[in-house]
């Protein structure tokens, strides 16, 4: 009996103990109380979109479907994860901050990940120098194709281009006009556009005034044969000259001592007949132009130079002329005159260029294009035109400092020519500038400056402001 009572007591004690243990293991309060207390002590850094979209909030909120944003804690961001060797921090260098791996203006004082799970990139103390120098790794330099060229002095080949036309040389135009009333007896087979030689007959005319002057001159020289006074009769001869009688006609008359009925007029120079007004049997009054002949072995090119280029040209500069009628052929000349007037409508000044035209290919009023060589006689400091980053209000180059370091530097530019640009201020002889992939380095420099200012703004806020001040990003 005592044995049965002892066994019952032991069984009852074991049952009570097991029941208490099971109630402790299965009670909701005992299951969640430690973890709930721990969660209550943690402050979320921010809240992220429950669908994983790149949207964040500094305070609790709901998405468009009414779902709560998920809290993100500090230990969630700092959870250890195997990192790639390229992203491991260098323990020997001081880390200033961490920047967004996608280049967004977002920084963090502690390691973290972006919404896509990518680690933020550490920025070391040497990489954020205040001098604005951008440092690239050798691998990045090779991948982007960065090339540098030394700055040196060179003579710039600057060409000013201007359109124009061919015109006659005013000094090589001759006009045949009567100085007394005359009649055209005969006209040679010469028409407008015919090329003539000097002394070639053009027409025969009869003039009573010329006939009277001829008879007087012959009478004077015939009566002077006995006296032998050589100066006698000069007045009569001068009268013939004043009537524009050709010199060969007067010489022939002195030899033959016979007065011609008609006087033969010949071409005074080699050239082209530009105008023929003589008609057989016509009456010519004093001053009437019967022929106009021009020598086109030398012509003028009158070109219109823009007002902005007038300071670069000077008399004597060589000029290359290309006629649109002769592709691939060029003519050379030099500036003879810069006309002292600017056209108020076109803002151009006229420049006269003298050209040799031995084969008479250039004709009056022909369109031509002029290229004036305005190269300076002294070399200037110049860089290739692809080395300049020009935004209109800012002109800069990237100076290669060596060891993958590149410094953006503002420059003052001058004249341009031959794919080179003159640098008047900002560079020294011997420095090297980037000529290839410079826009990529410039973008890296601008990103660096933006991140630096963003980080400085974050440091001026309270300790937890780095995340509390993020606000909402969409």
C-alpha cells in the first residue's frame, strides 16, 4: 500500500513538471516576448518599398496597393557578405565615406547596399583631394582609351575663306573712240569676244578734220627739206596726235610723203574685244566708243571677307583661288588692296587679289572661292582642337599629371587653324593634355565634385541625419 502511494506521488510530480515545461515552450508570450523586446529597442534606418522597387521613405507609409513599407535596420545593411576582391576596403587607407555604386548622389558614412544588392564603393582620403585632380586606375585608362599629347609651340595654318568673282584689271582696258566727226568706211572681221593681237587692223575711217591735219603736216615737212630745220612742223604733227591718229599711220605717211584718204585703226593691245559698236557706213561723233578691248592675261578676284576676319588679313598675304568651273584646279595670287569700306547689309569688306591668267581660263564675272593664308610668322602655344572641352561659357582642358592623375584646368583660347587652337593662358610649354576620352574624365570630375558637396552637406547635419534626411526617392 505504501508502495502504490509512493508511485502515485512520483507520477503526479512528473506530470506537473512536464506540464509546466510544455506550457512554457508553447506559450505565445514566452515565444515572442524576447524578440519583440529586441525589435522595440531597434530604430529603423528607413523604410523600403515592399515590392523591391527603388523607392524609400524616412517614415512609415504605404504603397499604392495599401501595403506597408518594410523597415530596414542597421544590422540588415551591415550583414556580412562575401565581397569581391575589387570591392574590399584597403585597411591601410582611411575611408572618408561610401558612394552609390551606380553614380547616384547618395553617400553613406557606413558600408551599405543599394536596392539591387550592390555594395557601396568606399572613397579613400587620397582619392578626394581638394585640388580637383581625378585619379584613374591603369585598367580604366586602358579600357577608356585615354591618350595625351604634349603642349608645344607651332605655327597655326589659319585660312580665311570668302566667295568672290573675277573682274577685269582696270589698267588693262583700252577704248577706241573718235575725237572728231568721222565716217566708218570698213570694219574688219572682228566681233565681240574675238581675241586680237596688238596692231591687228580693226577698221578704216574717213575724217575731214584728220585729212586737213594730214595735208598740213605733209606740206610743212616737204617745205622743210631745203632748210633742214628738224623742229619745223612739230605743231602739225602734234595736231594729228591730238586727233588720236595711230602712230604707225603717221610714221608711214612721213616715209611715203603721201596723205591717205582713209586712216586705218588697229588694236592697241592684246586682248579680247568686249564691245564693238563700229558699223560700216556709220557716222561717228566725237566721243563715240567704237571698240573696247581688254587684256585678261592678268585679272582681279574681288572677294567679300567677313567683318570678323578683317583683323587677320593684310596686303601681300598669299591667296589660293578655286574656280567653280574648274574643279581640282587652283590659281595663286596675293592681296593687292583691302577696300576701306564695309557693306552695311552683308557686313563684309571687299578685297582685291591679282591673279595671273596665262591661258585665259578665268573670265570676267566668273564665280570663285578664295582661301587666304593668314598664318602668323611666330609660333604660338597650341593644343589639338579635340583636347578642349567647350561648353560655350567654359573652355577647359585635362592636364595629364602622370600616374593616372588628371587635372581639369580652365584656359583662354585664341585663333584656330589646322585642327589646332591657340592657348593664350592656362597652360605651359611641355605639359601634356588629354586628347581622347577626355569627356569621360570630365564627367568623372563633375561626379566627384557633386558627391563631395553632397557628403559635406551630410556631415553638417546630426549624426543620424545621413539616413533620416534622405527623404523619399522615386
